[in-house]
C-alpha cells in the first residue's frame, strides 16, 4: 500500500470513527444499555487512535520508504476492522460471541506497532 493510499485510508477511518462517536453519543444512548454503550465507546476510542496511527505510518513511510511500514498499515487496518468492528456489531446486536474476535484485532494492533518499531530500527539515518 502506498503512502498516498494509507493517507486516504487514514482519513476515511477517522471520518467513520468521528461519525461512530457522534452516533454513539447522540443516537445510541437511548437505544442500548449503558454497558453496551461503553463497549461502543471503546471501539470508537481504538478506531480513532489507530486511524491516527495510519496517518503516522503514512508519514513514516514517506520518510523511510520501508515496505515493512506499508505492511504495518495493512495490519493496523485489519486490526481496526476486527477490534472496533466487532465491538460495534456486538453493541448493536448484543451478539456476545463476537467478543472472541476482538482479541485478534488487538493482536493486529500490537503486531502493527511492532512492525513500525522494527522499520524505524532498520532505517538508515
């Protein structure tokens, strides 16, 4: 994935995360339990943080040109889909087995940040 594509993906993810946050704050609070709303908000928080992480990876990719950073961006996006996506669906449907998917998203987040660290460590200058 190119730096440009990662930047577009980051911007779109942040747009969706802001919308999800607003939806949770204004639309969902009367429709779901406080516990499920807290789950939704956790999904939004991690979505926002890792949307910014995608921007950081795009900027670092432009600086270092490492293919590892491109892969880290893809892995981070997969983490957003698995982690935040599973929490969003769990909140809306009450389907608790989706909680089993969430840790895979968390593992993808950890792997992507480790890849960023490794790419920076390997970079020249």
